C-alpha cells in the first residue's frame, strides 16, 4: 500500500513537472506550428542559471533571473531566427522545427561544456527534507513540485482563457491565415508563446534536478524530450490534453520504477523509457493522439 | 537519346571520381582511410534518411535505432553467441532485419506524418538503447560486443588472412574495408538514384509537397509512407553494419539520439532530397570532428583533447560548427550544399530565361502564391485548401 | 472490376445521390443529387461558399459524406480511398494550383502513377522492365503535354512557369491519368483573357478527342455557357436548379441566388 501511494505521489510530482514542459510545447505549436526541439537546451539553460547564481543572489532571486532570461532567450530565438526561416513556404513550420534542432545542438554543446562532468546543486530551500503524510514519507521537493506546478499551470490556463493573447493564440491555432486577416499580430503572439514556454521550461528544470535527483548534469536537458510523448498523447494542440498526457506519462514512469522488481523482464531502468513505450502504444491506436480535435471527416 | 560524346561528358566526372576513390588507398595513410570509411558508411545512412525526410518529408529521429539494428544484427548473426552464420550472409540478413524493424513500425510510420513522426521516432532511439543495454545475451550489454570481420570466399576484411600486398602497398584492414565501403556506397548511389528518378521517387515527392494531390493522382498514401520508412531503415542497417566493421566493436552509447541528430544534420547541410547532397553532408559531419581532433593544436580557439577546464575541445568545436551550419543553411540557403553547387553551376553556364505570357519572369513562385491578384475574376471562394 | 481506361470507350455515368456533408455542425452539402451523363460536360455553379469544392472533394474521395452515395457505373466511390478512385479513372485539378516540385515532366509522370507498376525494388535495381515502362510513359506524357500546348516547357521546372502554364500543367497531369471522368475545379480562375480563351479551346478539344465526361466548377459564366451541356446550381449547400445552360440562366431562383449576388461577374469573358 505504501509502495502504491509512494508511486502515486511520485507520479503526480513528475507528471506536473512534465506538464510544465508539455504546456510549452503545446503553446508554441498552437502559435506557430513548430515542434520545439530546443526545449532540452532551454531547460538546461534555466537550471544552469539557477545553479551558478543561487550562491550570490539566493535561490528565489536566481530562479526569477533564470525564468526571465530563459523566456527572453526563447523569445529572441523565435523573433530573430525562426521567424526569418522559410518565408512563405507552406512547409515553413517544418523547416523551423529543424532549425530548433540546430539551435539545440549549439546551446546544449555550450552548456554541457560549461557544466562538464559536474553535478551542480541548485541550492533549493527544500533540499533533502522529507515530510510524513500519513503512511507515506514524501520529499518536500515533490510536494513543492506539485504545488508550484499547479499554480504555474493554473496561471497559464488563465492566460489562455482570459487574455486577448490567449484568444489570439486560439484564433491562430484554428486558422493562421484567417487570424492574420482579422488583425491578429501573429509575430507577437508566437514570440509571446515562446517566452511563456521558455519560462515554464526554466521552472521545470528546478524540480527535475531537485532531490532525490542528484543535481544538474549535462544530460538533464534530455528529460525535456519525455514531455513530447505527453504533448503528443494530448494531440499537440490541447492544453488540457497535454496536462492529462503528462500525468499519464508521469504516473507510468513512477509506477514502472516503483514496481521495478515485479517488472524485471522489462529490464532495469525501464521507467525512464516507459513514456516512449506508452506513446508508441497510443499512436498505434490513435495516430492523432488522444485529444486531437475531431474535425470534419476529412480522409 | 544522346550520342556517346554527351554521354561521356555526363558520365565522365562520375567515372573520374570513382577512379580517384579507387586509387586513394595507394596514397593515403590509415587515418585518412578511416575518415573516408566512416564517411562512406555515414553517406549510406544519410542517403537513406534523405529518402525519408528529404524526399518524402517524413522527419525521423530514429535513424540511430536502425543503424543499431544493422550493426548488432550483423554482429549477432555472424558471431558467437549467435547463429554464427557466414559473415556475408549475416550482412545481407542484417540489412533485411533493419528493414523488418522499419516495417514493424509502419503502423505508426504510415499514419503519422511530417514532423510528428520525428517525435514518434524518438521512442525508437530511447527504447532501442534500453534494449541494447538490457538484452546482454545478444548485445553484450553496456560494454557491447566485438565485431567478427567480414569474410568473402576465403578473403577476410581484416589485417591479415590472407596477407596481401598490392603494388608494394600492404593491404591492411583499412585498405580492404575501403573497397568494401566503396562497393556498398556505389550500390547505395545506384539504387537510391534509381528510386528517386523512378515512379516511387515521384510519388514520395508528391506526398511531401501535397498529400492531397498525391492521393487523387493514385498514390496510396499510407503504403508509400511505410515503404519510404522501410527502405530508409534498410540503408541505415547497411550503414550500421559497415560502421560496426570499421569500429570493430559496437557499444550501445554510440547509437544515441545525438547520432540520429548527426544524420539529420548531414541531410540538411547537404540539401534535402538529393543523393549527392546527402553524401556531401555526410562527409562534412563525419570528417569535421576527426580532422579537428587531428589538427587541434594548429587551430585557433580549439584546445587539444583532454586539456579540460571548460575550454573548447575539437568535438565541441565541430558540434558548434554544424549546429550553426544547420541554422545558417536553413536561414540563407535552404537547399544546402547541393543547391549551392547547382546554383553556382547555373550561374557559370547561363541563366535560364523562362518567361511566360504573364511576363512574371523566372522568380520561382511557390504554389498557391497569389499571383492572380490582377485577375478579372470575381473573388474566389476559399473553401478548399488542400 | 475496373476496365482499362480506354479513351474511346464511353465512360459510365457518374451518379451523385443525396450527398450530405457536415463540418462541425455546419451543413456544407445538403442532400445534393445530380447525374453526369457519359461524355458530357456538367457544370456545377453557385456563389462563393455554396459547396462546389466540397462537392469535388467528395467526388475525389477526400471527404467522406455523412449521407448519400456517389457511383461511377457499378463502383461506389464514397467507400473508396482517393487513390482507389483515381485508379477507376477519375482525375481532378485544384482550384489553387497544387503542383509538386520538379519539372513539368515529373508532374505529368505523377499522373501516370496509377497506370504504371514499377515498385521500390524494380526502380532501385533499375530492372529493364521498369526502365522500359518509364520510357513508354514518358513518351505518352510528352504527347499529352504537346496536346495541351506545354511541349516547349516539358523539361522546365514547374516553379518557373507562368500562372496560366501552371494551371495547364495541372490539367495535363489529370489527363495523364487517362481519366474517364475529369473534374475541373475553376480551370480558368485567375487567368487573363487570352489565357482563358486558350484554356477554353483546350477543354473543348479534349472533350472532342477523348470523349470523357467533364465535371466543371467555374465562376466564369461565359465559359460555362459555352462548354456545359448541363448545369447544376448550388446555393448554401443545396442544389437549387438543374438544366441546360439556357434553362438555368432563366431560372428565377438562380438569378436571385447566384447571378444576383455575383452581379458584375456575369459574362466576364
């Protein structure tokens, strides 16, 4: 029973962190049709900034700077690079997607070089503290992950629903051409989307490397890719879908890891790759994801 | 269709390059031969990915997985533990095995399109890596397995057995594998160009440019998508087997996402959708880090390997370079090296002058361009956008 | 079940019965029926957004209607995927030009796809039969290009052609399928007067020489009046009138729904 509750809490914590990243994917995709393969490096950038700054300006300050800088870098990437690629080519979004891979190579190479073989602590306030919640003991970092993510995700949903930007975003996702005709400033909408996604990625970094993870390492960015299955399961355009997909992925990973000994046929460390297995299984049944908008019967 | 002179002019350069490549082992040392060998293996894989991502427009980040299937397939089939088949048979079966692996994924590859497939194929790399680490009875686990040398009718592609000296040059593993690589690459070149210029190639281009147009012209969309995936996997399998033979040891960590991204870089840098471009890109991405490592002490800003301390090593320097190359090429020359070469050639000969009744000149207008602005028809309904 | 597409043989009738298409609650086509008699030109006209292109997308299998059937002879098209419909000899052009990268020859050869067989293995190995097939179809494609007046541009990249020529590439590509039924979606839209005259001539010629059925969506009433044997008028997804061009022109409901709104567009050519 405690094993079950442990896994459940771990899964929820992991899921809420994936949700931060997956929401970023979805936001960017809705605004521009681009799949961001730069997210790994954005995440790494956010984590790296917190790691090097927290000694001097404290954790909260470092986190604030990291979130702002990562958002700015993501926005600049969109405005200065991606929006200049492809022009009127109907495949422009695809070309831009490949550009995000190129950018990721450069950023990850640079950050990995700076991090080297080290494990950088982020100096987060919850450290390795644990709290007893009834029968289970949870790391404070997990609780913090769930709470902070819930607030951030709620904030993002409020932005989607109640701001003019959110409306523009939905209009752009429906029909880019029509939105442009109706006066939606697509360039701004999508740059803002990238900024939001960058900020969420930086936030996610903090929880991904918090206890019981050992700290920030050069490969931390790859974890961002696990949010891709989450976003794909949600159909890529649905924030709610991304949220559900993230929870599904997080819980799967946690339960597979938690019941490792019963699942030894799958091999050690299968939990790490379980999200991808889930993605393939879902795509086999529903190639457009679980929450894809059901449009006209367009064959 | 063409007289022998023009045929020679057309085929001449290709023939000359082939002759040159055959002569190189007599002049180059092992270091350069290894660069060439890795480049040829990479080129085979890149041609395969180019067919899928460049021609058919289906992004794949799972190429490393199929390279691994080819490499490990060969090692297991020809080795011990394993059935210990004759290596040449194992090589052919390894390619087929990679194709079969691609076929198993076809329910996804046939229905998931474009950049989405890129995400779906991430699964292959990570799950594949996990299997390579876990199934140690077949793969040797983390430490991998050593690769049995290829043997063809008593001739071994290794240091000796039989000893061989041609024109005073001792033929070791590098020299022998060079010719093997050359033959396999020639096969790749021949088949891939046949595909691209034939009926399947046109169908794949149509699929990429407009799925709607392709389907109403009779192209079975899902089947062609899957087929492109399978064929691309087979080239990857061949490349993987050749890489295994060159490395003489296969380890799981080599077949990572970064390797998939390397192949993507190759075809983007070379120019999507052309065999020559994929080859050029493969040589660039493969040779760059090796050359940088070799000449690190003579390059500004680049530290020799192992000097550490946050300095830029040759591997990093080359990754910066080709990461930036992807971005810059897509920003300024989306058709890559191949397009650059073609445009230079066109400028050197003469500009094509195609002027239609519209007098719109040779500016390539993309489909659906609003060039009918000056027309005298009533506004057209926008109810159908394929 | 399909007979080889021989241009001389009369095509089977194309029978559209009670076709209804719904997009997220919006009724794009509402119980539309009409029959295209073998070897005739049947025009589908109507104001913008009347459902003409939706109708074409149903005919070519891109949309699956929520009700109704489309039959070509004995074959029911509504159950078939687009590539199967193409194999039955139904070819179409698009309102917005949809060509693929490459030369005119490449595009026309795509039109020969359904009629040729070389697969991946045969093409990769350049088997003699694949090469022979390719040569034969290339010759046929060149013939069709000449017929449409694209002979001079046969090896030019499509992207370099003028608008009118690219429209003709689409038509030629459709003809390369050796269709029994040809669906033309606004074949002269966006063309200048000279190009229109030329295109009209080409369509008349095709019809006379190949004896196929043509379904035509067009705004240019001049062209419709000149080419069509029969006209179906759509308005808000409903078929409001059928008849010869003359009958339709005098139909009061048509005048109100279509010509009234299109106003100056009437007889533009």
